C-alpha cells in the first residue's frame, strides 16, 4: 500500500482550509464584538480518558487565522490521556482563537474518537497474532485524517482507496467469471508491492483462492468454527483476514481462532467524539 502520510502537511492544510471556509463564510459576526487587537490565552481540557489524535489539525486551524499564535502541548498524538488532563495552552489574537475554536475542536474530537476506539480493539486482541485493520468506511473528505487516527490508536491501515490496492469482492468475482480468473488477472496487473486480496464466503471458495495463488484472503462473515477451519486449511500459505460481526465483545474470540488480520469498519464509521473543552483564561 502506498504511504499517503509523506504529504500529511498538505492534507492537513486542505482539510483545515475547507473546514474554516465552511464555518466562517463571509466572516465571524460574533467574534467582531471583540476588539481586533486584543490578545488572550486559553486551555484545552479533556473530560474523558482517551487516546489523543489531531494535534496537527488543531495547530493548523489556529495558525490559519493567527500565524503568530503560540500553542504549548503537554502530550502528543497516540498518547493516553486521563479525564481532566490539560492537553495544551494557547496564546494569540482573541478573535482568531474564538473563530478557530469550534473547527479545531471538531478535528481533535473526531480523530481522538477514532484513535480511542482503535486502541480499545487493539488492547482486546493483545497477546494474539491478530492485527486490527480499518476499512474504506470513512467520512467523505476526511479519509486520510481518520486513517492517521487509526494508526495513532495502534491499528493498521487497509488500502487507502481503490487506487492503491486490489480487493476482489463477490461482484468482481461474478463479473470476472470466477475466483481463479479474477485472482490470476489481479496478480498479473498489480504493480509490485500492491496488495491483492480476495474475499471468500466459504471453505470451498477459500480452496479456489489458494489454488489460484492468493496470498491474502478475506473471510467474509465466517463464524469462529469456520475461521479455525480456514486457518487449518490454509496452513500458512496465505494471510487470513476476518471481517463481519466484529465488535468489542466478539473480537477477542475471533483473534483466538488464529487469523492474521481483523478488519473493523466501525473504527471510522461509528465514532464517538471525545468530550473536550477549551476555556479562556483571565489575563
């Protein structure tokens, strides 16, 4: 899979610019009540235990409106933080801090929510060989940000999009004329280093995929007994990924079947935003 994070600064800037334009429009009417040259300070607090993520998006939001803003962080992306923790302090133009506040908090709340949920799944499978992967079930326009948050939480990224990996699903198999021709063609056209994965729905299809040379197989909605049978059938000839019916109450048992990967759409789809508060300080 290609690494989208080499250009993270450009991604952060694009995300922030788009979000501020959406929120501010022609101007912040309420912030205009504050004298334009007034300086102030603020503190960011978390009301929940969490895994932090979104520092760069937060910083960039304020920098966009006040290039001279100063932000002093006490923790970093991927850190576990306890409820009541002061995450950072800010000093800068009062209007800029007021205008940027909601957008900056939105980014950190969302991305910390993803990182926190991911960290819970990662902890749930600790001690097994299974790794937790995300999917393409992301908020449109924020995929790179959400996948960055998955990594901050200790998870792994599946393909970023349709452009950097091949996942042969049921409809592809039907359109291509079967598992074997689909896998053969995928292995033939895939650039070196590109992920090629095929989804199967039963042990018979797994055998077809393995016979065709598949090295990564997604086991779609297999129960745990079938997952164990698939691990035994494969005998290390390919990596196996479990998908479907995965939640925090089931993921440990799935991991203990011996699969290599578990994909969890809810990491980025069913996000509980972190409860944050930004308080202005008396000066």
